[in-house]
C-alpha cells in the first residue's frame, strides 16, 4: 500500500464487517482505528471480542487512554 489511507469510522466498520474487501494491511488498520477510537467497545459484542483477540494475538495494540463513550 503506497498511498496513505484515511479511515473514517464508518469505513473501518465496513472493512471489519467484510462489506468492503481490502488487503490485510488495511484490515488491520481498520481494526486498530476501531480500537483507538473506542468504537470497538461500543458496537455489537463481536467487535469487542474480535478486537480483544487481535490484541492478544499481537496484531493490534491496546490504546493506553481510550476515549470514554459519550451518551447522547
């Protein structure tokens, strides 16, 4: 991947769900985005479980100070 890709949360979710098929490097970047933004912990349960597995496997890294979810 030679060009820098900017991910929106919506696109990261689509990639994680398999709606948008991309190379493995971008899949990892999408999951890392969901972890870094805290979204992985607020979406359906399988997102959080998958994120934990990716962190435990050393593929993604935990966020030291994840943002707190906001209540609308």
